[in-house]
């Protein structure tokens, strides 16, 4: 499955074989919301950045027990904290964090992991040789007459042999698996919206029941990095510069007759540089050897003055001097 491509957002354009998981988007959202505070400048010609920003507004509900997001400095303390939390929360001893060097005092890491286990209330039957586009591969499901299993499958709509969708519930009520058969090739957001639209429209007039159901076993691992982000600068409202130096996302997924397992990790490494100033540097000598003014300004405001000054009126100096004849301003001994 070398040709499958993991895309960074639910709205990314996809090929014939593609995967997406929200872990990278969660890392990006933490960067955008918690570090840049949604006020920043960036390379607006980078369509991947624009896509990540747009998708940050798409709601993805997640059980807090399934997600972990952390940002911090690139020091050993951060690394050990992440490893401790992974072991405590998910019983994970090895992760992509292990291969990263945490030795840059000017660096920052944003790490996220989605770890879910979905279990069917009843195991489906296993069919070892079922057709999938001309190949005989292992499937799970049930055949006609297995009424016990038919109650575990909830059809959403059925338009024809190549256009239908079903929902599989799991032991945790909030977790469901949706399978959508279609020859259309749209991005993941559009495809999911098609499911919602067809379900809403067609279920009004038809009550769908599953006579049989079969789906292939899935088991894969894919790792990718999004090179279009590397080297990009982000400048916050305090003019602090964050440069993405590397990123990666890894997904392990398994679907069997018992349920599904998801583990997706993602990180972005940033280099933090000096505050940005787009004014050019001009070195001059500031020597007051001619006529000049001197002002002394007191910016103190008590509570009453703060209220009175709510419109931010100009604060004038408490002392001002203009010097032309320097002798007049130097006491003679």
C-alpha cells in the first residue's frame, strides 16, 4: 500500500487511496490558538497553511480520554513529561517522540496523539475469501438469514449497488463507524457531507434494513511529513517569529470483526527566533549639539484618572525645555 497518501486536513484534495486523521490538525490548532493566539502573519500564498487555518473552524468532537496535546520547549523536561503522560494515559512505552532530539533551547515542539479503541458489542463472522475488485481477501460481516447480526448494522441509505452507507455502533455509545460505498472521488469533508445529506433526505421515506453485510479487514501503518510547512515563518502580535523546521504524522489503523483501533501521532518542531522588525536598520549619531527640546512626561494614572482617560487622550509633559543658548542652562561655578 505504498501509494496511499495521508493528507493533513479533512478538506485536502485526495487521490484514489488516501487517509486522514485529526491528530495533525489538533497539533496545528494548538499552535494557532495557544501560541499564536489567532493573531499572526504568515505566507498567505501557502495553500496548505490556508487550508489548516480554514479547517481549524471545523468542529471535531473528541472524548478527552482519547486525545493528548502538549506544547513546550525542546528540552529533556518536555520529552520526559510527554513520555510519562503517554504511559499513564494510554500505556504507550514507545512513540515517535523517542527519535527526536530535545536539545535546542531556542526550539519548541507541539505534539498530539489520538488513541482510540472501538469494540463491537458482538463479533462479526469472518469470511476468508471474498471479492474486492477482483481480489479474494478476508472480510467480516454476516450473510442473509443471520437476524442476530442484522440488528448490529444500521443502514443509513441505499441508492443502488454502488451508492449506499451503513453505521456500525460500538460498546461506547458515542463511537460509531460509518462505511460509505461510492464511485465518486471527493475530499473527505465533501464525502462525509454527502452521507449526511443522503441520510437526511432518503431516510424520510424509506426504512432501510440490512439483509447481509461484508467489509474487508484493514490493517496498515503510514507515516508522512508535510514539506510545504517546513521553513515557513509565523509572526505573532508581539512580533515573535516561529519557524517550522520539521513535522511528521504517523497513523496505525486496524479494522477487524471485533472493532477498530486508531493510533495517530503528530508533531511540529519550531525554531523561535528574535522578535521580528521589518524596518531596516539605520545607524546614526544622535548628538544634540544644536537647538533642541527636552520634555519630561509622567505617565502615572490613579483610578480616577484611568476612568477619565478612557478615551486615551494625549498625556502632556510635566516639564519642557528648548535649548538654544547652552550657557543659559548651565550654572556657572
